[in-house]
C-alpha cells in the first residue's frame, strides 16, 4: 500500500490547491468571510461541536445532519437561537455535502460511520474534524490518512488533549528528561459502566432512519438488540469499540505522545471479558446486550518501549495498586489517564487539563494546568483550515489512525480469544513470557482482585485470553494470524464501502 511522506503530501496538497483541482470548496476564505460548517451526529458529543464552532467568530454552522428527526430539530432550534439563523437540516450526509457554503464537515456520529463520512467529505473538497476513534478498524484509519493526503484536506482527530497546554507541557517535561529515562506508559480507563440491559429484540424508535444509521455496518436481525437506541452502541462491536476504543483513544494517544512512538506496536496480547453483570443482577441466565469487554488488559510491545492499557468497567473502589492510588486517589471515583514510568520518577496525565510529575516516592514535584482544552482544539483546526498548513494541526489523520489503531489491535486479540476461557494460572503462565516493561503478573493479580471484589466467580465466568499477535507496521497486517487479518476491515454494505487507502 503506497504511503506518502510529508514532502509528497505537501506537494500534492499544494498542487491540488493551486489547480483548484477536483476539490470544490477548498480553502482559506477572505478574512471577512466565515467558513461554513456542517455537523453530523448531534445527540451527545455533537453539542460540543455546536459550542466549538458557534463560539469561534471565523465559522458559522450552515447545516446539520442527523438520522434522528427529533435530535436534528432540537439542535437546529438551538443553533437558530445561538446564531440567529436556522441551519439547513439533513438526514443523509451526502445531501449535506452537496450544499453550497459548506467548507467543513464535523463528525460526531457513532464510530462505524466516522471514516466513511471523513472520506466522502474530503472527496467533496471539505476539511474534516472527526471524533475519536477516527475509524472502526485499521483499514478505515489508513483510508482517512490517504484521503487527507490525496485531496489536500485538513483533518483533525477529536482527541482534544493534543491541544491541552497542560498535557503539552507534561509531555515536554518527559521529553526533556524530567523523569529520567521513560519507556513505559500505563493507560487507565477505570470507568464504571453499568449493564446496558438484556440482549433482546427492541423496537426502533419511529423518529430514526435505521437504514442510514446502520450505514457501513450490515443490517442486523433482529434490528435492535439493546434497549437504548443512542449511546449504548459503544458496547456492541458491530458499531462501537468498547471502552478501549471509546475512552481509550484519548489515553492511547497521550501514551504514544509521551513515549514518542509514532508507529504501530510490534506485538499485542489482550485478556479480559464482559464480566460481573450476572452477579450484579443475581441471575446466572442474564445476558447483557453488550459484546465488548468491560474488563480488558492489553500489552503492546514497541521494541524498546511498551504500553499497557487497562480497562475496568465494574466498581473500581479497590485493587488499583500503589501507583494508581498515589496519582489518581483511592476509592470509587473514575480513574482515567496515563502514568509514565521514568527512571527518576513519574508523570501522570490526570485530567485533560491537568498533569502532575512525581518523584520515585510519589511526592508531587511539578503540576501542569490549563483550561479551555476543547475550544483550543477546534480553534487549532480552524486555524489550519484558513492557513492550509497541514503540519500545524495538533491531531492530524495519522495521529488519529495510530491512536485508534492501538485500541483496534488490542480488541482484535481479545475478540479472537473470546472463547478461549482460561484460569488465572493459565493466563499468568502465558503472560509471564510476554515481552513487556510492566510486571505482567502483578497487573493480572490486581485485575483478578478487582473482579473478585465485584463478586465475579472466575470459575463460572472465567477470563478469556487472546492470542499473541505480531503486527507489521509497514504493511499494516498481522504476520502470524490469518484470522486476525480478517478483522482489520469489515464487510461493507453496497453503497457504504470505505475504499482501500490506495483507492480513495
Ligand atoms: N472527544 C470527546 O471527548 C468525545 C466525548 C464523547 C463522545 N465522543 C465521540 O463522539 C461520537 C458520538 O458519541 P455520542 O455519545 O454523542 O453518541 P450518540 O449515540 O449519543 O449520538 C450520535 C448521534 O449521531 C447520529 N447519527 C447516527 N448515524 C448518523 C448518520 N449516518 N448521519 C447523521 N447522524 C447520525 C445519531 O442519531 C445521534 O444523534 C462517538 O464517536 C464518541 O466516541 C467524543
């Protein structure tokens, strides 16, 4: 698969801009002209996109797209109040991309739509802001990277930590040797997630277009197997990527950034399960509608560097371990962030706007603070849409691809091993041989304690152990597992195909 280096990219971008190219609405408006924005997907996160673009005087929201009529109308009314003019409301993003006056598409739909909307928009000459994870699988991330280069479009990934001064300063502190030599990062998503209700056959709400909602994902039968239409798709792998691919990309991105790894890992192994909901309901026959892991540990080897990502969705009051407790506090509050382990101390990214450096005894030695992280990220994107400087983007397509990729690769190991139920001893024996800068056995023991504290009976509902996967950074293929390669892309529905990167 051909890849473009920075120089080739700039030359294509410049050529397409100079030629006016196939691209309709390219660039930089006159200073008095506002850039027209279309936002797709408005139920939850779309509200922040409205805020970001409404706040910036250089943009105006001209169109919105939602397949839920009720959500679309509610948001159109809200924007009318904010801007004094109602945006055009669409159900189908393709119609919106044909509209005059739209320069930017901003995507906050479910994950399975991100890449296709991004590719279509760039083909139509729009710049794009795409929520994390920018892709539902590796193939889609690559398609976005290539499309941004081919069409010379600005692309911002919705990982707003990249525009946080606090995180930038903390990453610089690591790069400057502030904690000595640092080769290992632990990403944390200790975030309580309750069961989404029983697997079933539920009615599709009358106000939504399910065909368009499904888009690139095949139509399911029964159509809706979860109770709540919006948001809970995150925990159904047909559409979402579990918490490793939901909250995770914020932290996998920071982990890569701090370690300076701008590539995919060499190898990956995950263990975990969707556990604890039977015990919570006191019903052995209960089947939750989600099929992504709520407990997952993924170990990534980058040669001389290593990332371990821990996802916990059950009660998180106990079994965090001394570093996590020292940096994120003990007790039941969410613990979401990254710990960097240096030879002389630690850095913890504790919030999007707050990081701390510690010495080896966990005494705080430095704090990094900032505000307005989300606004700064939209502003950075808008700056680039005006200057046409792709290199000025804080979270370009490749950044988004690699960081989403960490989640996808971890999930592939988990999905392939899902039926490989293993005792704690078997997992311990397997992971103690895995190359890692973490103490793999201690992390497993903490995970097991955490599950026991949540009344998970591991004899009845054991953990699953995924295969150790070797990944080739250049070809973006696994070298030791054909079944894993099958999971790098999906079977697309006719009319909703995300093209291969070299065909966008
Ligand atoms: N950057 C962040 O901090 C952050 C925070 C929350 C969510 N997110 C991301 O934002 C995205 C949306 O999450 P959410 O919680 O708002 O989900 P949600 O399910 O609440 O909302 C998604 C919206 O997209 C609409 N939609 C679905 N298919 C569509 C289509 N084809 N065209 C137009 N609209 C469509 C739905 O009707 C719904 O209104 C996710 O990818 C999530 O990962 C990012």
